[in-house]
């Protein structure tokens, strides 16, 4: 079996170890042009995951390979709300023309944009043209978000048949276990723990563990995992959101959860939770005004 020169790069990306992914990508000497493009895709996606969109926008231009331009589309979408309509139109045009039909990267990036839009039907339309493990993993995420447990189970089973030991397969299984709950919560915890023991501790894995703790009402253990995650990325939105939940359950002073909420609003005003929070806040103010003293 041929050695996958990008194995460490891919694994680091999927585990949320983005800086290591970038460092390892720069060390790789690709044996072919295709591997070189795949390496660059992973590297630039890691920059996007770190919210360093300008790096991608500065380095990926019109002459870059189509796969890299697909990553640029995602970076443009995430960097500026003003460009989102333009990015969506560009994706629809490319989907209609079929120009990117052979590019798995394009379908993954387009699906990511639609996922952020909460347009799950369009995201699945893109992902149905991908047979990669990452495409399967993204479909699993979407099915879980849609509360289609039956389809998520089917997707994970298919991933296990393809490659049961793959990092993405194990992550997808953990997501499914968390959604099922009950005794499966411990299974999810052990998946994350085994990954931490074998690889490295990342906010992504620590948040997975924390969610399993929260569902088991082990709030102090969850808080410990989340504090460790916060030390690795002080503005990670999922960490901040989970800390808000845990602080409430532990009865911490109100200013503690308020502080995490303020950080979340400041750094991630486009996060789905934050946008929903602002909507509810505005609705509350509107209703409260109806009962204000004359």
C-alpha cells in the first residue's frame, strides 16, 4: 500500500490541530501536482479554521487551481457579510454549469457555506456528489442537525464499512453517540479520550468530551475540560458557548456566564447562537415596551 504523505496533515486538520496542520503541510514535499494541490487545500482550510481569512484571500487568486479557489470562496463568505450574496451566487453558477463536477473540494466548501446559512437541503445537494469520507462526515453532521437520526446512523455505518479506524469515522461515531445519549455518552467520551491519548489535546476534542460530561450532568468535569480548551484558544466559540451552559448549571455568579457571553458576542457576532440571541433580545425589548409606564 502506498504511503499517504499527507496523512499527518489531514489528521491534524480533522482533529482541530490547525497550526500543526499548517506546519506539517509546509514540510511536505509532494510527489505530484495533485498532491501539491491537496496539501495546499488542507493548509488554507486550516488558516480559515483559525479565522485567518486574509492569508487565503491574499495568496489564492484567479490563476490558482480550482480547488484552492473553492477554499477562497469559503474564506470570502466567512470574512465579510457584505460578500455573502455574491459568494452564494457564485456557488449556484458553478453548480449549474457543472464546471467543478470533478472537484470534491468544491462540493465540501459549497456545503460548508450552505451549512452556515442553515440551508441543509442545498448542503446535501452538494454533498450527494461527494463519496469521500469527509463528505460522509459532513452529511452525518447535517442529518444530526435535522434530527434525522435514522439517516445519520446509516451514514456512519457506511463510513465504518469504508474505514472503521479512520479519524473521521471515529469522530462521526462520537457525534452519533452524543446524539443518541444514554449509555452511548460514555462511548463518545472514550472515543475522544483515546484520540487525545494517541494524538494531541485540541479544543475540538475537549469540547466533545465536555458535551458528553454535560449530558451526564458531570458539570465540574465538563468545566475542567472547557477551561483547558479555553487555554488553547481563548475565543473558540463552542468553548465559550459550552462554558455559558456549564456556569449556569454550576450556579456560578451571573457575571461569569455574562462574561463568556460578552466574549462570544464580541468575537462571533455571526455565530448562529449569537444571531438567535440578538433576535430574542430584540423581541423581548419589543414586548417589554408594550408594558412600559405611560
